[in-house]
C-alpha cells in the first residue's frame, strides 16, 4: 500500500492550545518507519499551512476562526482527493478534529466523481455533530460530523463543493460518551448510527465492531476518523478534551485489528494528540500503535 502522510497542525477549532503539535509528535513517535516495517511505501507530504490564532480575529463567536479553518480544510480536501485518485492511502495527522471537514470533503468529492459510496467510522468520545445553532462554545472541532452530513453553516457544508459529503446512514459513531443537548437532537434527526460506551460495556467490543461493519458493509470507500480522546485518559492522557470512561488499551486495538482483517479501510485520520498535556509522548506513541494495527500489524 502507498501511504501518504499529511499533517494538519491546526488548533483553531479547539478551545485549548497544543494540538497543533500533534502531527510532529506522531512523526517523532516513528509513524513512517513503523509503517515501512510492515511493508508499506510511505510518502510524507508535509503539512497543510495554517495560521496561529494570535494572528487572527474571531469574527463570529458561534464559528470561531471560520475563514482560516475553511481555507486550510479546502486545501486538505484537494490533497486527499488527489491521493485517492492516484490510488494512494491518505493518512491525515491532526490537529484538532475540525480537520475532518477537509478529509471527508476530499473523500466525498472523489466518491461523487467515481460514483462510489462513502462510509465513515467516527471513533470519538464526542459526537462532533453540533452546528452554529446548537454549539455551546463556538469551537468548530465540535461540528465536522454535522457539516459532513449536510447540517449547519453553509461555509462548512460547502468545503470541497456544495453537496452532502456522506449519507448519515453510512456513518457510525463509536465510543461516544459525552454529548451536548443539541447533539442528541441532531443525532436523532439525522439518523446516523451511534454506539456508545454503555453499549460497549454491555456487549463487548467484538460484538459492537462486528455490528458496525455490518451496518457499513455496502460502502465502497471506508474512512476511519480516530479522535484519541475516544481512549480512556489513563491510556492516552495527552488529548485536547479528555473524558473518563473511554476505550481501554485492548478495546482500541481490537477495533483497529478488526478493521485491518476486514480489509476495507481506504483512509485514516488521527486527531487531537496534545503533547503539552502528554507524558513523554505516551499518547502519540499509542496513536502510532493503533495506526499500525489498522494497517496490518498482527500479534502473530
């Protein structure tokens, strides 16, 4: 597999600084070398340039740093679509989760042109399905899922083109455990599939990931968007918005190992690694382990 690394060192969508250093932390943890050891060809495309918040003004408290996020995500969308067209595998390193606006837009453009069906597996403590009308914070990293299914501000829904990027029925939210009131309404209204930590606790990760893949079995292109805060802070402390009660070490690896066996992943992004809050790059190291499991590493 030819894997293209794309860094997006952006923390404009978050309320806490530091995740802009996430791509560097994951690179320092040896992501390229470890993927090459699995037999993959790895090409580092460098970073999508983004401006620091200190150089900008907030023009809309409900959509903070909107112009720069839209600009960067459009660049990312174009890069992702180009890689997919050439038969490559985009591996996007965030940055906050607003970068998913660009990743999914690029995949959506590719699928629309090639008449393929896009599916998204969203592994996250949060739904990220707020809009400018429901957001309590105005932080855009809480909105990418909503925008990707066509909900919310036109500036976000039209990144990469003015069309719905993914059908809600082809979206699965996994490991969810922290939702705003508006997000609960948006989830029910949209019809996305959701699998909470409560369901994982009751039924086990193996049962849940099997059910997820069954729901997404008809898609042609499967994108996996991993926010590292899906994992419990005891395993990955260096994340932007930690929430107790997340996936344990083996549950997180089982998701990725099952996806690898399934053989349908077309792209992957890992976001919200915050080295400022981390312990000796522990979270970035774990992120690289999960990437390896998703892309073919086996116990035996």
